[in-house]
C-alpha cells in the first residue's frame, strides 16, 4: 500500500467520524432544547439512551483528536 492510498483511507475514515460528530451534535442541541443537560441534577437523571448520545459524541470527538495527533503514519512498524 502506498502513501497516497493510506492517506485516502485515513481521510475517508476522518470524514465518517466528522459526519457522525455533526449528527450527534444536532441530537445534543435537541436535548438542550428540552432541558439544560449541563446541570448536574439534569445530567444525572438522563435516560440511558440520551446519555448514549453524549458518550457517542465524545468517542467520535476523541477519534478525530487521535487522527490529528497521529504523527508518524508513514514510519514502518
């Protein structure tokens, strides 16, 4: 696999993460219209499916951070 193929695959993966991140952000915005999820009591009483949205958002965000933090992608292992 050459460098160009590696980059194409990495950017395709990044695009998937970014698209999902935007979708989760829209869901979070909808949650914020219902209640202030940043208040501790409200956050602690969220239903599991609503907490799952926040967890998924954080995981996608972390994946994007990992992508940008990746340094030596072309160095052989």
